[in-house]
C-alpha cells in the first residue's frame, strides 16, 4: 500500500513469500534500522512473528536498506 511518496511499504511475496520463497529485494519499510539485529529486535518488540521478522529483515538486508552511520573524521589529523 502507498506510504508518502513511496509506492508501497512491505515486501513482494509473489515468489512464495516467507514460507518457501526467496528474499524480496523490493522490500521497503517506514522505519530505519542500523543493522539486521536492530531490525529483528524492533520487529519482535512490535509483535511480529519470529519467522516473519527473520524473512522481512533478511529481505531488507538483501536490498541494502540498512543505514550505516557516517564515519566522522577529525578535521586535523594528529
């Protein structure tokens, strides 16, 4: 379903979904995660089933959707 300017939020399960299908690299989520572990813990906290959280977060990881903190270097090296 549409969310803001994004065409949908969620994952395409047309290839079989979490039961027996491959990961979906078209996944989108309205939350931002730092890592796979952060994603799974958040999904569990929000009440998602373990297998579904694993599949969703694995799909987000396969799509490269995790935000990595930018490394800030000092202006003057020592």
